[in-house]
C-alpha cells in the first residue's frame, strides 16, 4: 500500500497459517511495492517492477508508458477527446476500426467499475501482438489503458495490469469538447 509520496511504502504482511510473520522473496517484495502517478487529471498506482519509459511516439494524448523488463510487457495510458456519447457507441466504432485493420478480436465486454462504464477488449494484431484495452468514457474524454504482450499473455503481467486499473481514479477531464473541436483544460 502506498503512503505519502512515491518513495515511501508500507507492506502489510500479517502472519502465515502457523502464526509466524510472513516473509517475502526480493521479487515478491518488489511486486507488492507501488509507485504513484498523478498528473492532475487522473491518479494511479503501479508496481515497482514496472518502470516509466519515454514513449517512442510523442503525441499529445499519451500520458504514461510503463515497461516490465521481466516479461517485456508494456502498459500505455492515454486520454483523448471523444465524440461518442456512450460506451456502447464507442465499442461499435472501435470494433469496426479493429476489423478494418485485420485485428482478431478475442474477447469484448462491458462492465462497471467505480461508477465508470468500462469497455474491455482483447485483440490480436496481424503482427502477433496481443493487446488488452480498457476504455473508460467520461465527460467526452476517452481514458485508455492498454497492455501490450507477445507470445501468450503472461498472467503476472495481466494481474499487475488489473491492479493498475483498480487504482485508476479520474480527478478531472483532460479535454473540453465542443462539437467537433476540443481544447486541453
């Protein structure tokens, strides 16, 4: 659990089934330690095993790119203005776009999390890259959290990605959308 700034942390271990204090391996300790990220628009926490990296594609929409060197998984977090009014409408638009790019949709579904409508899609690109995308639509802002993996999804990467999503909190909109135009707030 993160307390205070990103360099301070507390691990709450408890006791094992014999009543003895639990101990963790160095890797498990790193897995449980978290860093915080807050850009004024949203907040999230991610495990120490993930490292911030500079995005090769500099664009105004990407906020954070994380790399897990143990399994080469990448998480990309971005926000963009969106004219879709509902998650269902967004789902239709994105699925049509993925199919036109010859991507194979493996799973697609909608759920609710922390009062947000979320659409989750897992798809395979024609280059063999598997992408799991969580899309949150709020106030005409599309918050996209994407996990990129290759060679079958690593369950440790998926678990830590889900942990990132569970800590994701929208603080305020990034963009003000007015008709076909938008501006960053």
